C-alpha cells in the first residue's frame, strides 16, 4: 500500500474518533497490549513522559518536547488529533513520521490488524511507539488520547506523569462530575512514578493526592509552586504560544521539566527558555491562538469545549479591532449551549456559523439557533471562511475556531 491507500484502509476498517465519535472508542488495554506484543513491545523500551488532562495537554506536551530538544536530546512526540495529516501525530525532533514508513507499517501488519480489529487510535499508538524505538529517541512525550486509565497510551510506565487540568468533557465516557473525570485521568499515575498536576481544584485535589499516596508517587501541583512560578517569569518571558490560557500550560510544563532534572534528566533554565521561545518551530505545533495574517488580523484556535473556550472568549473581548468576524462551529458531543453563553455579544462581533467537516458536527443552522442572536449560517466551512475574509476590512479581525476540524479547514 502507498500512504493514501494506507490512510483509506485505516479510516475505512476502523473509523477514527475524530470522524465518528463514540463508536470508535474502545476502552481497555487488551487490544493495545496484543498489538504491542505483535510489534515487539516497544512500550517496554521507551523512556516517556505521559501527559493527560481535559485541556492544554497538547500544548504542554509540545512545550516539554521543545525544551528537551533544546537540551540536545532526540525527542519523540505523540499527540492527537491531527489537523491536516495523520503523520503529525508522530514526530521525532519536530519532523513527522515519513509517509512511506507509516504505509509500510500498515502493509506489513495488515493481516494481524484484520484479525485483531483494533481502533484507529490503538493502531496509531502502536505505530508511534514502534517508530520511536526504531529511531532511538532519548525520551518520548506522549499525550493521552481520551481519559487516562483505559487509554491505549496507558500501557506505558513513564518516568513522569503530567495531568494538566480537569474539566467537563467526554462525559459520556469519563463521568459527569469533576471527581469522576479526575479518577479516570489519575489512572495514568503509576507506582513510584512522580506526577505533576497543572491546576489544583477543590473537587479534584484529594483524588490526585489519594492516588499518589496509593502509588507511593511524589506529587506537585504546579499552580502552588510559588518559587518555580517566579523563576518561570524570569527565565521564559517569551513564548511562541500567544493565547492567554497558555500561562497555565507554561507553568505546568516548567514544573514538569524541573521535576525531570531531579529524575536524572538535567535541563537548564536557558534550554527551557529556548524551547518555549521556539516551540512551534521546533515541534510543528499549529492552531493555538495562531496568527495567520495581519491585514485583516486572522487568528485560529483549536479550543473546543467550555473549559478551553472561556479563555478564547476572554481574549476575543480584549481585541481592539473595530469589527471581529467569528467563523465558528462545534461538534455535537461538546457543551455547545454553555459555550454560546461565553462568546462575546455586541455590535463589534459578527458571527458566521458553519459545520465542521466531520460526521459529529452540528449544522450551521443548529449553531445559529443556539446562539439566538444576530448572525448567519453557512454550512460549507470554506465558504464561511471566505465570507469572513471578503467582508473584513484591513483593520478588522477574523477568528476561526470552536473545533479542531474547523481549524484544519483554514490550515489546509
């Protein structure tokens, strides 16, 4: 199979979560362990940092990876979802896995995949871990796909676990309360493996403390490490990630990197500052309050639930442009009604609702109805983006977001 054929096979045989949602989700580790055994148990040979959380885990993983690269290490990075090509999910020192290697892996193991019927994410996890071992990475930074306890990536025993924060997302799988969701995320904490929690919360702190005690694991809450917070302000004043919400992710990544120094992975503050300052260039990260054009100002952001979009809404309110054109769409398993109450109303804001390119998307008309105020509905995402660009004056701003899949449209 060539790469295009391999992608078609993976999507058709086992449609990914980002396309079909719940039916793609296979909780449990049995399939993953069988698949790992088939490809040589690469998870047992990886030194890794395991990153979970409701929001910010992708940015945090990229920040950690960039700093480790700046320290001269060969770094694997496993993230999801992808925006343009599935090769983005698996990177070594910022370079995506070559298409021909991904295609060869699928071709070689097709018979076993046909027999096992793993999910798309299980297959990508096996491919990623196998590739990192083949490449001889010094360390891998691995982002959890969904949850933690039953996520395919949780076959790892990492050197450090990181949990960014807890919010209400994927409640159909993880639970309807912050406490329940925290228990699922805490499932990545392993015996004797230290853990960094990005944001403390009264409903979740005891969950993490109890799990850490049970596992005999050292635990840090990044937002309570005052000395390290002050140090961060001194050593890393510049960062390529410009969203206001990145303050939390920078803090979490910094505490995690300082913890790694205690775990015999020394890294200097100068190297951390260099990695943070060039995180997008070094890792290929896209879509985090990313400025795509100046006149008009065009910004995209992958925030996709109320926990993440509250920061985006706040930053939209801070823009001083005369008019702000907002191209917005969401998928149907998100807390859209809550998000609509967060988004800024008023004469300066012009809403163009659209339908992201996934089976899970809400229609533009549904979004407009939920908004309940002035706006227009254009179902086709590219048409909606072009409408905003055509109507925006040079001094205006255009924002595109609400869904990873809508951001993917503009990046393509």
